[in-house]
């Protein structure tokens, strides 16, 4: 990774330059707008850079493409196996199971080659990547301006350290997007969360170096985001921002007035009073006048460089707290999506194994019999009725949901996983209902062949009812996952600078 440090050198006095964003000519994933830095920036050669090659790019993309199709693989294998089994009356069970797996795995490997372009950072999540590259361009501009307009001798030691941190994070981000051969983190969503985290660290470091006007602009943005957020210490953060702004520009203090809701709990009142006492105690200790928080027009207060440094440090730490809070929420959404897809793969794998066992157990050595074939057909019918019922409810809710936050594909993962869970619920509901009815009639337990038969249409209704159960009845897995994800989406929406839409139906976004 290329190291470009904006500090004094001992052996020669040369102006350091921002590392050029070196893009591989064969890598079509990088955005052209950020592959060229302005001409006034002096590029430096890469130090210890990793070799770029089309084969490594293709290999990494192919592996990520295989992982993309992995959650759906057991479901497809089961469907192909059933198709082969029902379309070949004379075929044995082993034939259906073996050739169903072979055909599906071959198709999986071939299709994965075609979807390799979808594994690039610019395609795996185009929305997040577009926002990321836009902010990256802004970061390049800010670094260029600071480097070319601020004499090195005018920087304090802490500012040189902060600027070095910003350059280091920029180089790491450049390496992740343009030089790295790894595609799997971007497909899994972790690549975006890591990239945003590095971008935030660079922007936070610039608070201590950039002009005061830029620092105040960022402080105003943070104030708007923190005011309606669910941060437990938001009032303390707002008080710190107000303190820092009064040092940097007393004329802007009015824009940082404390916001108190019309209704607050007694605990919040106590916390506010405690914070006010602490702030006043700190102000008395540093001889800071809090008597009049509204500055008189035309009157400014001079502060020594140490006060300015403390104010910048305060704004940076408030920005860090807000960024950490939002980054944690984004990471929670990514983990929820990946956990759901992993659970979907395991459930599909177990279902496929049960299907193979049923086919092999019900198929005699000399071929399948009509009775056994009818049992498999009835089981598939119950499964499909339950799956369609659950999918219908999920799509209906998704179509009426107000999705205001990018959830990194979590909603889509819930839609494609719903038929699997609802189908299993419908199949299990038929077994449970038949068992209960047979016990109540004192006629003895029904056999599998008597339960899974196409001559029992009432079981189709039971399968549909149980297929709706995962959508209508709260359960430990779905309820806990959806409630947690609802909290993530709600917290992200409330920590945005735009006005919160109180009519947004965020709960329906991922209700089931």
C-alpha cells in the first residue's frame, strides 16, 4: 500500500503530494471520475503494491459469484430432483438424486461465470457505491486544497498527525476499491461498511486541519443529525458542539440552540439538568463565561490556539460518535442479511436431504410404484401451497412498505426465503393436523401414504393455513430478527439530517 505522508522530511525539502489513484487498465469496475486526481497533485510510485492481473480478478469474482448463488442452491437441487423423479417413471431413486445434483451443480458453475461482473464493488450494491465514490471525490478535493494552499510551517504538530491519518485512510480506501482482488467482502456487504468506516476516519481527521468554515459546516450537519437521533447521549453531544462552535464562531451559536421535545420523561429532565451543571462546572474551571449564550452583533471573542485546538478536537469526537453509531447500524443490517441467507441455506440443505431420503425409501429396487409416486406428488403439492401462501403475504406487505433506507438486500433476502419457511410450515402442518385428528378419532395413527395423498383436498387448506403462520404468528426466530432490524432502520432514519416522515411505515418494511 502506498504511503504518502504530509510531514517534514529530514533529507530533502520537497512538497509532498497526494498519492495518485492508480487504476488497472483491465479493471472495468473502478469509476473513471475518481481514477484521475487533479493535475496539480504530484503522484508518487506505489510501494509494495500488489500485482494487478486479470486472472486474479476473474478468480476472485468467480468465487464470489459462487457464494452469491449458494443460498438458493439446495432449493434448486430439490426442484430439479423432483422434476427428474416425476418425469421418469422407470428411473430409480438413485438416478433422480444423483443426476439432479450433477445437473444443478454444473448449471451453478456455468451461471456463476456469467454473473462475475455483478460481484464488483460498483455492481454488488450500486446505490451504496455511488454514494461512496461521490464522498471519495469530495475527500480528494479537500485533501488537494489543504495540501496546495496550506504552508507546512503553518500547521501545528497535531494537525500534521491528523493530516497523515487522513492520507493513510485515503490510501487504504483506494487500495480496497482499485487494487484488491477480493470480491467476496463486497458481495457479503462487509466491503461497503469497511469502506465507509475508513472514509469517515479520513473526514474526521480533516476537521482538525481544514478551514474553520468547513469545520462549522460539518458541526451544523452533525447537529441536525443528532437532534432527532436515538443516541443515548445526544444532549451531551449537542452541548459539546455548542461549546466548540462558540469558540470558533460565536455568531453561529444561535443555530446550535438546545432542542428539547415538548414531552420528556423525568429521567431525561434529570439528565439534562445534570449535564447543565457539569457544563457550567467545566466552564467555571476554564474561566469560560456562560452567562450570555447569545453573542452581541459585531462582537467577537478572541481565543488562543489551544482553545481552537480543543474546539476542533471536540467537533471531531462528536463526529466520531455519530459515525460510529450509524456504522454500527449499517453493520447490523449486513449481519442480519448474511445470517438470514446462511439460515436459508441450512434449511434448504436439510429439506433436500429429507427429500432424498423420502425418494430413496419409497422407491423399490425395481423402480417406483404409482402409489409411492402419488405420495411424493401430494407432499410437493402441500409444500407448494404453503410456500405460495406465505410468499403472497410477504409480497403484499413489501409492496405497501415505505422503504426509506438501503438495507443491503435484507428485504430481498426475506422475500426469497419466505417460500422455504412457509412450505416447510405447510408440510409440517399437514402432518401435525393429521396426527391430532387420528388420535382424536381413536382409529390409530395414519400412515404416511394415507396422509400424503391427492385424494385429501382438505389437507391443501391446512397447508395454506400453516403456510401463512410464519407471517401472522410471531416466533422466536423471525420475531427477534425482524424486531432487531426494525430498530436498525428506525434509528438510521432518525439520524438523518432530513425531516423524519412520521407516516413512514418502517415496521412493514421488514415485518416478516
